[in-house]
């Protein structure tokens, strides 16, 4: 099975279109979406429609999705995020608001090998960033691979084998990964990075693929997109200028 894994699109239609051009329909069998279709970007309705047209096998909500459709409180958001989500609330169509409201809360099981969540398996809003977070997440995850988003940082946490006879929950970390062979004896936490709001210093859209049959290989990919077009849309919508400028920085 070939999986296309997308997370944190955040209303950035140009980035999403570039990813889907880079990963055409005949290159994957299943789509997994890890939440935050909306927020920050100027095309929330178009992103939702494009994603739903893919008919993802599993799609969960993110914190921006939850608040945009009226199921959550805006108060925890910082100023920029709050401004963007208020704007998003005003422009969402009734259909797309309903679609967001009906998205399940992670974690959700995909198959015997994979589960997905937005923040962490124990809390959809948790920022999973370091080894101690990963150890807790590994203790609560139910499958050998857990895909997560929310931090916008491509990273892999995995169990390390301390000796030949015992697997310890000693987490090794790979940031900005490229290709990783998934070992059947280990467990993994995998963030594919953000399609629409990368924050690792690389402004290109980020996503991942997993071929669970051909070598069980995880591949992390980046693709350039017309950032200036996405920026101009943000400015034309009256959204904060910083939301446009940071796209070019990958922050």
C-alpha cells in the first residue's frame, strides 16, 4: 500500500496544488490527512474542497479546524492565529463549516501498522517536540507508526535497540529526514512537515509518502510553489502582512 501523508495545509492552495502535482493520483493508493486544513491562508474553502475531492481514507481535525467551525475556543490562539481564524470563520461556506465539524478527533487507526493524530496520541493540541514528549507518545500510541502534525516540523522519533534481545523506549531523533527504512521491530512517530506553513527554515511545501510493501520506506519530500501568489492573496484578503511575509522564510 502506498500512502500519501499530508498535514497542516492551512488554507494555502498554491502549496497544496504543487504537492498534488508532485504526487499525482497514480503514485499513491491511500491519502492520510493529519488536520489543520484551514487557518493562516487565504483559500480555506478551496483547500477543503480539493482535499475532500481526494476522498482521503483517513482525515482528522486539527486545532484550527476545530475552532474555525465553532467547536473550540479562540482564546488559546496567539494574535496572528486568532486574526486568521476569525477571518476564516467569516468566509467558510456552510458546507465546509459542516465538513470541518464532522472531522473525527485523533488518534484514528488506519490499519494494523499505522495510526494518525494531530498533536499527540494523548492530546490533539499537544506540541510533540522532544524526546520526553516522544517517550510519552510512544507509551500511548497503539500502532508501530504514528503520523502526527501540529508542529510543522518534519521529524522522526523512533525506538532504539539497546541490545539484541530487548527494545527500549530510548528515542532517537532524525530532523529534516529524507528516506527511512521502517524496521518491523521498532516503533515510530513521524511528522511529515507542513504543506502550507513550513517552520523549519525551508519555505517549500512538505509532505511524506510511505510504501508499506516496497521496502517499507518512508520518503520525505519538498516541493517549491508560487509563494508570491499565496502572499498576495493573503494581503488582498486583508489578513495580517506577517502571515504573508513569513511564508518566504519557512518560519
